[in-house]
């Protein structure tokens, strides 16, 4: 992957995140980014519980979950599929999470984020989220592909340029 990503692909410690990035990168086939139709769920069966497919909406900018894997839904405690990011209760983290999605669209590159916070219900949450752009026409980013995986406190990644909110 060329310059501009906010992480070193060779330093991704979580196998699920690494597999998602490698899969996305393999689909590019010389293009800046793959299309949604390039994604074959059967090719990523082991990471499907962690996968996100998110429509990029315009005027105003928002993000609608086309698919949220079972692990992601279980950890949020609510169904995300079909809902916009602006409609989901994210324990006061909406602005930070929206900024991550927007940054991925603006930079036109995969972005890796880690976040840790205490939920409104008192549970500590720590996760890594990889977001990768997709485009039907090769220019306009109309969807994001990625994974969101829970991290334990003892397995937080070392500083690698990963965005932390």
C-alpha cells in the first residue's frame, strides 16, 4: 500500500484487522480502491462477525450501516444494520466516531483507529476499527468496508501512528 495510510500494515497485531486490510488491498488490483461488488463474503468468513459495510450518504454527510457483523451488534447492544450513524446511541462518542468515518472519506485511504472509553452503563470498552474506502466509479467514495474488534486493556496496540480519539 502506498504512502498516506496512518498505520504500518506489517505492524497490525490483531489477525482480524490484518486479514481485513490484506483482503481489501488484494481487491484493488491496481486501482486506488475496490468496489463493493468485489467483496465476496465467502472469502472472509472468519472475520464476518466483525465486518462493517457502510454507505456514505451526502447532503448532509452521514453514514448508514449496510451490514454490521454479529460481534459488532452484540457489543453495541443494538442492531445497526439499516441505521445511520447519527441515529445510533454511541455513549457520547458520536462526534469522534463521525470524524473517523469522515477522515476515511476525505483521505481516500484505509484508516485504523483505536478508542477506549467507559460506556454510560459503566462498562469499559476498547476496540480497533479499520475503515477502507470503496467506489463504484473509481472516484466517488460511496461505501466503507472494514472491521471493528474488541481489544482487552492488556492488548492495546503500541504507538504506530494509529489515530486515537
